C-alpha cells in the first residue's frame, strides 16, 4: 500500500494544497522541505485527522486555533456563507485497487464552532466499480491498511526515533504494538472470559455449601495477593535486569577511565595548593624586601653606630657624662653670685666648688643628654645587625621550600593533565560513575525487596494450597455439584491452555521482531562488524548486543545508530504485522549530524527501495550531507512549502 | 629650630614620584613610611662616604613622624656624633638643626644613587637591585662578623 496524493482544503495553514507522491524510479522517496512554523507537522496532523479523526501532533488542542484556515473563514464570511468546509483527502493504492479517504467538517464562520466531521472511504476496485463506505465502515477500511493502534509506526516525528529505546523510556508502546500485531487480543479475551466462567462455577458451588463460599472467597483473596506479589516481583526483577544492563553499558563507557575523576580532583587540588604557595611566595618576597630595607640601614650604619657606641662608653668610663645637672643654672648662679633657685648668697667656697664642677663636666649637658638618650638605641642597632644572616636564611629556606613544592606539584599536574586530556569528557565520566553507583544501590534495594516478597509468596502459596485442599474436600462433600465440578475443571483446563497459547503467540512475535529488526539493522547500519544480535526482553525493552564481547551496548551507540535501530524496529513491525505500508517521518535527521547524517541518508535510500518513504525536512536539516545523496536519481518527488503570509502555506512552484 | 627633615626640591619633584611609581625596593609611600625611605637613602649616602648639600630644601618629614620610628632619631644623632667628632665640634652633638643637616646631606647622596637606579630600571629592575644590595650586605656582614667569629 502507498500514498498516491494528499489534497488539503482550508485545513489550518493550508487553504488549498495538493501533493502527489508518484513513484518514478526504483526508489520510492519523497521529500518535503518547509521551515519551522510553515506547517510540516500540520501535514502529519492532517493525515492523522483524515484517517483517524484526531491531531496527535498538535501541542494543545484546547489552546489552539480553529481547524479551519483563518483566511478561508474570512472569505466565506465576505461571501455571506454561514460555513467554511475543511477537507482532507488521501488517495492510496493497494494491491486490489485504489481507495480515497475523505474527511470533512463545516466550521461556523461567526462562532467558529466545528460541526460533526464526516468520514468516508471510496473504494475503486480493479474492475472499475466504486464502493462508498461511511463512518465506522470507513474506519474499518482504515484499520485494515493502517491500523489505528500502530499508527505511530507509519506517521511519526523523527524526535521519537531518538528517544525510542532510551533508558527510562516507557516501553508500553512497544508492548501494545507487539500485542496488536500478534492479534493476540482474541485469545486474551477468551482467557478473560474463561476466568469469569470459572468464577461463576465456583459461586454456584459455593451456594450449595456455605463453607465452600467462604473458602473460595479466601482463596480468591489470597490469589489476588499472590498475583500482586508476583507482579511486584516481576517488575522488580525487570528493574534489576535493567539496572544490570545500565551498569554493563556504563562499565564499557567508564572502562579505563576510573582514575580520571580522582586525577581531575587531584589536579584541581594541586592547582589550589600552587595558588596558595604562590601567595606565600609573594609574601616571602615582601619579607625579603623588608629585610633589605631594615638591614641595609643597620649594616651601612654599623661602623657609625659602633664608633658612636664606643664614644659614649668612653665618656661614661671617664665620668665626663654628668648626672642630670643644668650647667646653665650653675653659670647663672656664678654670674649673679646667688643661687638662682633659692636666692641665697654664694660665698667664695661655693663659687670655687661650682667652678670645679664646670671644669669637670667639659661636655655640655645638651650633648650629654643626647648621648644618654641614644645610647641604648645605638647599642641595639649594633646588636641587631648581627641577626641579618639568620633572618635572611629563614626567608631563603622558606622560599626554596615553596619553590620545590611548586615545582613538584607542577610536574605532578603535567602528568595528571596528560591522563585527563586523553579522556573525552570528564564531566560525563563523573556522571556515569554516579549513575553506576545509583544503579548498584537500586539493585541492592530491589534485590532485598525481591527476597522479602518471595518469602511472603512462599507463605501465601502454602496458605492457598491448604485452603485449596479444604475447598476440594468441601466440594467433594456435595454430590449435587458433580456436574458443575466437571464444567469447572474443564474451564480451568481450557484457561490454562489458552494462557499458554497467548504466551506462545506473543513469544513468537517477539522472536520474529528480534530477528527482523536485526536483519534490517544489519542491512542499514554502516558499522558492519560491531553489532551481534537483538533481544526484546519480557518487559519489552530492546537490547542490542556487541558482536565480539556479547555485552549489551545500546547505551554506547551514537544518536544516529539509535535512530537507525528505531527505524529498523519500525520497518520490522510493518513486516511482522503484515501492514507493509509507507513511512512518513517529520524531521528525520534533526538529531543526527556530520558523517552520520550522510550514513543515515544512504540508509534511508536503501529503505526507500522497498517502501514508500515521505520525509519532511526543515531547510537546515536538508543539508549538503543529505542533498549529496538525495539527488534527482533517487528522489521521486520534491515539494518545498513556503509561507504566503502568516496564515497560508503553499507549495513553491 | 627645624621641625622637619627636608630633601632637595629636585629630588622631591623628580625622584620621589618615580620611587612611588616603580615601588623600588618597596620604598614607596603605600608600603612604608617616608622616614624609612629617608633612613635608607641616608644609609646609602653613608656607604658612599660623602655628603651632598641640598640646592633647594623641601620639607619632607615632620619631626613627629620621625619619632614614630624607633631608631630614626638615634641613627640621625649617631651619624651626627661621628661627623662632629671628625671636625672636633663635639659641643654641637646635641644640636638638632645641625644633626638634620648632616642627615639630609647624606640622604641627598643616597637619593642621587636612587635616581640613577630609576633611570636604569629598564636595564636593571627593582628585583635585580635588591639582589645587588643583598650581595653588598653579605659582604659587609662577613666583613663585620665572619672575621670576628673566625678570630
């Protein structure tokens, strides 16, 4: 099945748009290029609206403009019309003919309220006869070719590919899809129906013996508890497995770089230490300058101070440095022949004594005062000059110590830097190590829980066995219930068989999906000797294993490789489900860059040889790496959308 | 009576600003008091062994600031004692004006040397001058003490 064309009228930006997808060569590759906001994603919405009646790629339906093009509404109003009609038609071709799906809705030009949409399928068979089916009958036709439940595998946003199998991603969409394509729902419904029948038989038996009723209720309650525990254990074990996978992937990423984080810490600590030492070195140099300033004075003045000191000592020894006597007072007393202090007269004896004092202290008292005043300081200056070498040595020792320490730390840091710079991303390693530790903790906690739950489960199972034995005994007592017992046994056995079939079908589809995905991935991937096999675990988580080490390695894949794996899975799902139809991808290589973009372009061409591929790019995304391979020899149709004004998007002619 | 120590006006205008700017031996005003710079210059002059009279005096340090340094005044007077003894003018030893003149003239000799250092800073920076001074001090120290200790 393939899309032949799409016709859009008055739908959001598109007032009138017809895009044809003719296959003109071996490849069935179609390119749409439009800037963001032009309506690339709304084309995806238009397809969904036409086929399924909703717009899953609309940000917030309640907070968006009316579905009808704004200009179309204004024009209809001007023409005096009450309604403007929105319609989207998709023309498809199948092995048995052509089908046109058409959805229309009338929008009130005044209130902007949307009426009920109308959906029909026009089926034109090979003999030329046309059959028109409407509403639910038309829905059936859509489900036959493009089942609603797996529509996200036909029309999707490229961003989805990037996050498809990421850690923490909900794998329920994979589970739902597998169940849908396995068409296991009939079997599941049968099993659920049988469970109800069993319950009814048990109730009927209970009525005949109240003890049976009580026991049945107790068993049902215990079984419910057991089921809860089993589910919990299963979920915890899946979580443990997931954590183990994460640890395994992280181990590969971290391998050989464990010491880098410690090295980085040491490097930074050393830098801080060097900075402290450099500050200290600066201080010591300031101290050295202070030493020069102080001791230069003391040493250059040493001779002077030594001579002054000796001179003062000599004067002291000779006794020529007097006690504190004011010579001027003596002189004045002699001149006035009376004591200038007590005013008593001075006789010749006193005068002779005063004259002898003047002769004895031949150095003036001003001088003697000064000499006495500086005596101690000069002696101290002489003494202190001796400390020069000791003080200088102390600073030199500290400076040498600092220099040696800085030199050692710098050498160590050079070595550390070599190791750190060899590692691509120190931040990532730190993060990986943290994640690994978190997962180890998670495993420990979950394992402990599993242990506790298993003990509880064992106790519960014993209790159920005991109750079951009591119930069997009680039932055996009632002869009348033989027939019901027979039916109950039959239903119980049937349920077991159906449950086994259900498991088998799902398991088979899972195996098929694993095999098909790996085959396709192997065909598309540019690394030919890296990946070995794929496993779809019981919790529907996809795991990719390395060819040589056989270790789970999805976490180590590049964005492009992960997207390609998601694409392979999608195509495998088409094949296994039997709905081998087109793929419409919006922004297919938005997350892929450089050489991987080229590789991805080549892989998309390979896909287009077996499947119709409609790709909607932004102009920057449709880069030289893509255009290099998407030339006229492989692209069947190329449509560039441009904005006429803010409200209308048209094809560039 | 002198109430301050003076330096030559030319030194004040041309040398002192350069000392502050180049932070020569950490003798700039943001690192040390002016009296410390003066004592250093005086010691430099003493080492040269001659005095250089000031052409035009410019007040540089107030007496109160001199007293804030515990050895400044005793060093100035110690120098004065030596000078007066040379000329047998010991009665002048207590004369502060005379003591200041002696100190200023020795400091002026020191400032002339520092002026030369500043002119040649591009060839010999402050650190190199510091190492020269250390060498000179080592020699003096050895001369004074090593011989005594050995003796």
